[in-house]
């Protein structure tokens, strides 16, 4: 039951705040795979990773088509969609 509430709050957050808020959900998963689950390092590193991901997405969105600026949400969705599918597949295998 608790897991369903957490999943529901995740999709609700993304639906109201947009794909950029999805970075806040993606960054901790990436950092946890890199440095482990120690919260002393995980929480600050997640903030730094989220900032770096959004900075990279913004830079990429400005450089892809030089005179035209793409929306940052379009670039972050290219990052978020494959990771979301990976987490879905991995989560279904754990059951």
C-alpha cells in the first residue's frame, strides 16, 4: 500500500510540475547506483547531480539548433524516458 502511495505521488508531482521535476526523481537513482545508499553522501550528491543534469540539458537545448532554443523539458524527457522504462522493467523483475 505504501509503495502505491509513493508511486502515485511521483506521477502526480511530474504531472503538475512538468518534466523538469522528473530530474528530482532521476538524480537520486543515478547517484545511488554510483556511490551507494549512504545518506550522508547520497542527499548532497543527488542535489549536485540534479543541478548538473539540468545544466547539461539546458546547454544541450541551446546548442542543438543554434539560433533556436529548444525547451529544456524536451531534452530532459529524452533522458527521463529511457531511465523510467529501465526502472519499470527492473521493478517488475523484482516482484
